[in-house]
C-alpha cells in the first residue's frame, strides 16, 4: 500500500511505535511536536497518552521548591474590574502553597514522553539570557540612559531578532526594587519629556501583572502613560549602528497600533546589586499559563490550573537577565506572565535572614511591529474585547486602596 498523505503516514508510525514502546514514540517523530495556543502543547496527532498534571509531575533533586503565593490581590483586582466574567476566582485560593519549578532544568512538558526544553520567549513567554552589562550601579540613572538602553537594544536584536528596521522600541518604567528600600516615585522632566530618575520600590510579594493593556479604551490612553515614564539617553545625537537607541514618536506608535500592527510589552528583570553577585533571597517567580482554548488569554479566559505552572531561576547572577512578556496583541503568542517575589520557602527550616537582601532592577519595553498585522481572529485589541467596568480613575483609586491593604497585611504578618 502506498501512503500518499504524510499526516496519516505519521499517524501510522505513531500507532506502531505506541504498540512497540508502550506509548512513547520514536525520537524522530518528536520533531513534529510544536508549541502553540498561548503555551498549550499541541501536535497534529496524539503523540503520548501519558498526560502529565501537577499531581503526576515528579521532581528530581533541586528541581522544585514550595512557596506560599499570595493570590488575594490578583483575585480582588479581577473580581472588581471584570465582574461580568462570573463569580469564580481567577486563581484558586488566597494564600496557597505552590510548587515552583527550577526553570534552569527546563519546562515541565505536558506529556511524559516529551523532553524538557529550555524556556523561550516565543514558546513560553519568558527566558533567561546571558547578558553582561557595563552598568555598575543601577541607581545611577545616567548609566541607565547612556549605557543600558543601548545594551538592551543590542540584546533584542541578537537574541530575538527585534531591530530598529522592523520594530519601534520604547523603553519605559525603570524601577530599582529591594527589600530594604523605601518607595520613591520616579522623576519626570517636562523639558525633556522623559524621566530623570528611576522609581524605588520594595519587592512585590503579591501575584500580579504590571499592565492590563486591554483595559485602555484607545492606544492613546496607554501610550500617554508610557511616554510619561519613558527613558531617553541624554545624548540625543543618535546614530543607527547596531545597539544604538532611537526612541519612536508618539504618532508613529499610535498610527501603527491603530492600523492593526502587532505590539507587545517586555519586562527585563535582573540582579541590580553588583556587590551581591548572586540573588539568594526573594527571587522572582513567573507563572506560565496554559489555556484550553487556542485564543486563551487574560482576562476573558481562565488558565487551566492543572496544566499551568510556576517557575523561577535560582541564584541569578549580575550578568543574567530574565526577559518575560507582559502582553501580546496576538492571542496565539504566550504572554500575560503573572509574577511575584518569592519570600521564605515553606520547605526550608532555616531562615533566610542571614542572606543579603535582594536588590533588582527592571525596565519595560513596548515593541511595535512595522510590518506584522495581527489576523482579526487572533487580535486581542479589537473593539469588542472584554472591558473592565471601572474607568481609569476608578481603577487608580482601587489600586491605591489595594496597596494600603497589602501594607496592612504585611505589617500584621498576614502575607507569604
């Protein structure tokens, strides 16, 4: 018999492999497996019937640690802004003990026959890159402006094929975070229309996402916020060599987004203390959501709690950078990476008080494609998208009150 259809031929090979190897296909078939649907593992055929869930995932030594995660703020925010989605909490529980997987060991696959692959920005919405920096003091804002922006521009080009020729890039919202820091607002200079100092903040011990882009009725709304928090080099005589940074205009960005071009928001998070070369305390945990729908994305869809997982990178060094995606207009790309500082592990008896407190630095980038238009059926920023019942001013008041409640909880020792 001559098999004319490659798809059915592969199914036949899989069936034979399953019969011979108890469900695990031959290695050469794994090349046909691919990630899609916002982090959901899929395949043109059922490659391995042994589906792995939280209950069946087995960790090797150093592969997993347990932390208490505080979901109260996230659930309160969603319930207040999106009551039309129903009464069920977006995340199960309020403060919940969760397994946090070591991302250095790779992503835990849904099927036991799959290899553990290193996280990638495209497939998983986050990744760790080796990124040496010439910045020796992240509280020195001049170094952020004149060194770090160019370094990140070069990083985007080399690691993710994002360049000034194909994308607009706007850096904004720089924050130095530390357990021992007192909060201080960033400083905006009206003359230069850019920041002159980064914000200082304590570590965020609640599960959160930084930007609910879909809640803004128009691109003009969220672009105004970004431009009031943007970072520009002090040397405005830009050249266009690789690694140089050129800030796009407001009108350029607004026109591209209104024209249906794809845009996404990245967060660059790293150790911000050159004197403490390894983060041993309060690392950042990132949540990889998996959905049951190809168009699955926040807030319309709730992630599958059995298949979604938390990850972290232990012992991050000064020359490593965690890049993760906060939003992507295209629903078929993984984004909405919820995250939280991970405080005291629940399965470690000794206190972490003897370790140096964590200080980190993060900055965001709005990336807008000049060429890629999002297909309508995958577009999350359409006029009929789910909108919050609160307007921007009401939401701001709610978030301020929520911050006060969190401070009270921490003072009373009611947090993780």
